[in-house]
């Protein structure tokens, strides 16, 4: 069995007296898109932040690329991970091209290589450099900003991508379009992703595996087909037409 790119071993995390994660064990293998599914407060985003070092586990260990998170130099860890949040998290005073090329610039890439990479990625996400590269984030739609956020996350070709409800703030039509785009990129690039959502439909569409969290505990870990076949109350609510049950 291949080594996991991300691994949680008996991980717990608390904020004051409140337990947010409890004894979480989870592996993410190369090429997988593992979706963390759960209602607000279930521990999804906390798990994501433990991976990129924004938070530190109270107990247990989180490893990324075979190395414990505390053993990483913080900036090196963050630059080894692409991170996509709602609205893309773009720097408002940078152009689209500068936002996408930021991490390669920090990594010391030659200017010509950065320009070529930015051009490649903007075309990949459907925003040609010649049209969008000089625009500011405020001049883009929400869907366009999210596409730029994905391009920026891919810029330095990181082995791991983290997605924190990246499509949650978008209108339904744009959200469906970007979900299809994510699937295309996943097939084309084969990246390893940990994806947070509270949307059951999104989880079933995008995940190669679904991990269900409830009150910080892992309730389910399996394929979308396994999840559909289970008797989880969440699945029953989904089949009855309730989308936002988590």
C-alpha cells in the first residue's frame, strides 16, 4: 500500500473546554479527493487547518508528505500545499497574474518561468492571460475569483491541495459550473485533495472518498457508492430532497 500524503493518527483538538476533534484517524493517498462532510461545528475546517499548520493538534499526530506538521518549517509547509477558500482569498491590491504567480515568485522562480506558468494556468481555468491577467480581483465575478484561486493554488505544482467550501458562496449555476471544472481538473492533473463541504450532493459528485464527521468524530469513511448504500440519516434526508442537512 502506498504511503499516505496526509495522515491523522489519533488526533484530538479542543478550543477551551470544547472538543472539536476526537481521536481522528484518517489517511489520504496519492490521487484521491477525500471529502470531509459534516454540519457546521463538526470539525471539518479544523482538520484542514491542522494539515497546513494553522492549528496544532492537542494530541496525536498529523503528517504531510511523510513528515509531522510540527517538524516542517511553517512557510515551507504552506508553500507545499495549495489552499483554496471561498472567494479565492485573493490579494485585492494585486492583479490576477500577480496573485497566481505569488508563490512561484516567493520560491524564487525566474521571471520568464513565472510568466509561462501563470499563462498556462489561467488558460487551464478558462481565464486567458491576455484578457484577465491585468484585471484586479474587484473586476471579476465570484466564479472568476474562485477560478483564479484554484489557479493560484496550483501555481507551484504542490503535491497536496486543500479546499475549504470553495464553492459555498456562489449562486447555484456558477457552483455547478465550477464543480464540473473541478472534476475535469482532477482527471487531467490527478492531484491529491482534501475537500471540505456540508453539501451532500457536492460530496457525492466530487469525492473519490467521503469522510463523515459529527461532533468531531469520524462516523463514516468510504466511497460515494458505499455512502449511498448506507442507512445514515443524512443520506435519507438527502434522498428526500434536503440538501443542507449538515
